[in-house]
């Protein structure tokens, strides 16, 4: 089958035999006459294009002598020019003005492009990847587009089933800072707990932002706490919203998974579909309002049927949760005079989810046969409200670029439990419960000031600013029947997800203030130096100072060396400090009540657990960029990140423990665990490699990209309290260590081949996920060997206004290695690893543009 498949690809690429009829060439430079290396040159209305070489030169075969070419470069104004029969087109791109300046993460210099920064920055065109991928949400789009980014679909993980944890370079989800249009994005109120990557972390919900509202995503793969503040240990993701006007775009996407493991004879399940609209209008001369509406539906998948009999099952339902996700987002700028503008952006997201919990079989002591004669599968239903709004004014005053803004963000989880019961209520128990939930609010006031001095050295950029941030975290209780035990001889609370009780209720807040100074100097035309320092003070744990120095040296126009060193920090989230709950965990298939006690509880005090403190980091990176030939670019970056006092979720102490056993028995729980700075340090080393090539091939153009991340992590000794000395294996045991080590596969390699000719384009992609090892409940290693996923997409531009895409992700229906369901954290034959466990996904997409 593979031989036939590759023969088909070769035939498709090479079978066309007519040539495009006109060749145009020239140079792309900036206003100073310096070449812009890697600038994009595209024939308008087509996917036919190229990039400039080390001298800023390009050559492009276009369809006719009357074609229009479009030149773009990050940080510069776009140019469209009709070639009018001339084969030589030299274009000069101007620096973007204050009203249409392009944000580039990783540099405060408004004249700096992404390829000029001392640290690696990926710029991902969302329109390009959504056209050629089957994934519909931002997390999954990035999972298969950026090797250093990892996000796994969760199942059997309570709230994490509804929000996919995501991370950069194998670090924690809360160690990556997310920005929108350069402004800090609020985190989710959820703490990841069971069977998840990023266990014990609070991340950012990227899926609350519709892909249809995004122009591009910039990923800074480098520590940036000195530049942007807390959470930027692993890097920064900057989401840039659309600014298009007078153009209506709409997309309809649909797809299903091909089932391999099911009880019944169904061949497909997990229907996904998405519909979105985007439109922008002009305001005044250079202002705009761009609005996006988006709706995404995802149905359940079921991959529980992996064992020989029901007796060996842990769960009858195992797979993706059902999700209804709706969002409205906007982006707006309004000029005030010639030098100032008012801007605003943000949106609303509402998500409803149904996720299956572990099965209660008919003979389970937690079942009431008169209610469920065949047992039951509890459903954890979530309602997630997420909103964010930013308002600001920006302008130029006496040569200074000044940006003053306020950004507000809010995230709320409200849980309901369906198809359940409270065993202690007996046969009269209700089957639906309001289980309560939690929420997080964040407000940020931000001032950024920058000025570029052309006459100092070869250009010097001075930036400074301040930020004041407040946060508030709340836990609210569910109805009494969701958490109360009415008969001590039976377990109480709603089965599948016990509700939050009045003793869990929390209302906590904090504030912090930060100031920074950032200087970038082009010492010569070849040598760039960047230095930043930042001071922050938190109301709940004190002050921190961090710095960063970056260097970039252009050995030639085609070859540059770059590197950075920095320190970083991450303040423990309010959820990590104050979250507490009682839940049911399954150990070898046996239910156990577990108390997750907050940092100030009687249980943590009895064990002498210290107050949480900030994580600190030391970061270093070194690499090079190379453009050895026209259409070919290579970047290689090695990195080192050492995180001290890493906050994690401990292992579970039992009610037999001599220190807290009696206390746990009084609380009617079998085990307890906590958040603590348990790891003295983690050390992450890795290499990112990206090779991109574009060339004419036959009648069309072939673009090839090889992108790879290689990652190694080591864990240091365990920090324990004096009362727990000698219990390091419980405090942070082998299972917990393996969860941290499995935050990313040791390697992820992506090879993408994209061939376009006339109205057709064909994308073939191979993604290799490295081996993952997790410890099961018997403390044996479940080894998930390397896997290769194959994706194919065919796109046809029906007309100027319509395009059609069909394709498949994981077309050979590859799955991870099987494990024993009762021994995994999730209760399925796989924990959430590698490419996921749903199998092949077949999709189609129809795009409209007017």
C-alpha cells in the first residue's frame, strides 16, 4: 500500500508538462537599500510564490505578463505591483507606520523583523495551515505545525477533557506566556490533575480563540521573563488578530474519525464540524473593525473496546468528549489625527462539554441497581465562559512611540454531573447534579515606551515600561447532594465528579507591579546586541529581578550566528496556592477518595509543607541561520533551561501514614496530595532544526519543510519537609516523575511537501513522534514506541471566490502501543500520548472569499 501511495504522489508531482509563460526577477530591499532576506513574493490570486535569497534577490515564473506580484516582509508595509510586461521588478518596502505596524514578539524594536532577532521566532500563517490541515482548533493546529509545541487531547481527566494542556519544549503549560496583539492573555482557571501532561499546572486556553480570527501566530522559542514577565520561561506565543477590511471570508469544515476499536460495527465516529465568518470594515482613513463569528462542534469518540472481554474493561466509554464551542472576536483601530490611534480587541467564548468518567459496572458497590440495572457511565458536563477585552491608545510624541492599555480577562468553569447518583442517598437519589466550579479574573494596566535612534551606532532602540496586574481566584460550591454524604456506610457525593463543598469555597486575590528596560543596538551592520532587565513585586511572595542578553552576528548576508542568556521566573498561580477538592481516583480499578489539600490547609500544615515560592530559571540558547541558495533556508538552535523549585503535584499519602493518617480518616478520605516546590530542579536540553526549500518543479512549485525538535529532560533531587524525610518516593514518586518527563516526546519531526500548480495544491506531511514512557499503577513502564502519522490534503481553487479542500490526517490509522486499561491513569488502553488515540480523520473544507 505504501509503495502504491508514494508512486501516486510522484506521478502527481511530475505529470504536468506545460510551462508558465513569463519570468520576473529583481531585488527586495528596505529604505536604506539593505536586502530583505526571506521576503515573500507571490503572484496575486495564486499560491505561486518564492522568497528572496541572501542578497534580497528573487526569480518567479508567473502566469502572464499582466500578473500582479505581492511582496511582504514582517515589520514592513505590503506592496502590490503590476509587472506590466517588465521582467525586472525591484521593490522597496517601507517600515510600517504606527497605524499599521506589525507586532513581532521577541523584540521591542518596531523596525526589527522576525528573522533579525537574536532568538528564534516562528511565524505561522493561520490561513495557510487551516487551508491544508484537518484540525479545527488552535491547539491541534499548532500540535502538527510546530515541533516544539505539544498538546494532547485528554480523556478521563475531569476538567482537562475540556481544555487541552499545551506546552513549548517539554516544559509546563504554565511556563509559556501567551499574548494577543502583544498584550498578556489570562490563564484558564483550571488546574490539570489526572492523567494529563502538565499535571498540577494551570495553562492558557488557546481554543477559546477562534482560528478564523487569527492572522498569524508568532512563537518565540526562548526564555523571555526579562522582556514580558512571569510565565515566559519556555517562551512566548503571540497571537495576532486579523485586520482585513472590505472582504467577507467564510469557511465550512467537516470530518470524522475512522474507528478501529468499537463495540459495534460503526466505521466512523467523532463527527467534527466548524463554520466561521470574518468581515472587516474601514473606519476613517486607516482605521478598521474586523469581526469573527465561529462555531465548532466535536462529538464523542469511543476507543474502549481494546480487550477481549468486558471483565477486563475499566471503562465502557473512552475517547474524545463532546464539545460545543462558540466564539465572537473583534479587532479594531481608529486613528486620532496623524500620530495617534485608539485600539481595542477581544471577544467572548462559550463552551459546553460532555466527558465520560470511569464506568460504574452493575455489581459496583457505588451503583444502585434499581436506578441503573446495567451500571452507568457518569458524564462530567462543563460550561466554560471565557472573555477578554483590551482597550488602549498608541501614538508618537516627540519621536517616542507610546502605548498605554488596559486588558481584562475572565475564565469560569461550571460543572454539572449527569447520568450519575449519590450512593449515600439510596434508591431515591437524583441523577443530575450541580457540582459548582471555579473562576479566574485578571486585569492588566500596561505602558510601553520606545524610541529608535537611527544616528546612534547603526541604529539603537530604547524601550521601557511598567505593568500593574491584579488577579482574583474563586471556588464556588455545588448543590448539597453533589458533595454530601447522607449515610457514612456508603460513599457520598455525585459519582464521577463529587461537587465542591462549602469547605472548598475560596476567594483570593493578589497584585503585582513590574518595570522593565530594554536596549537593542546595531553596533555595526552585522552585529546586534539586545539587553533587557525587569523588576517585579508580588503582594503574596515578594520581589524578583531578571535579565537577558542576546547577540546576533551576520557573518555574511546569508549566514548569521545568534544566541541568548537569561534568567526567568514564574509565580505560582492562585489556583496552585488555593485549589482544594475531594475527588475519586481509580487505583488498579479500585475507587479511592482523594483529598487535594491547599497550601494553607490543616493537612499540609500537619506535614510541614512549606509555602509555595516562585520558580526560577536559567536559560541559554545558541544557533545559526543560513540561506545557502535561492529558496533554501536553514535554522538550527540549541537550548538549555534549568528550572529551580519547580511546582508540582505530589504523590498521594494514604490514611495509614503516621503523620496524617488519623486526620485523613476523620475527613473520610483514603489519600491526600498537595502542590509544592517538590523538584529541586529540572534541566531541559534540546535542539530545534528547521529547513525550508521552495523551487519550481515541472509546471508548478514545490515547497518543502523539515522541522524537528529533539528534547532531553533530567529531574533533580526531591525537596521534602523535615517531617517527610525518607518519604521522597511518596512525595514525588516514579509515576509523577514520568508524567513530568512525558510533557513532550524526546523527538518530534515534521516533513511537509506542498506542491502547487495552477488551481491545484497538494500537501503531504509525515510527523514522527518519539518514544514515550509512563509508569502505570503497578509502577511498571508502559512504553509507547515511536509512531509516524501521515497526512494528505488536496486543495482546488474552484474560482476566485471559492476553494475546496479534501484530505485525511493519520490516513494509515496509526495508534500508540496498547496498555492495560485498568492500570493507566485514564482508564483506557492509552494515556494521552503522541498523536492521540482516535485514528484516521477524514475531512473536507469549503472556503468562500468575497
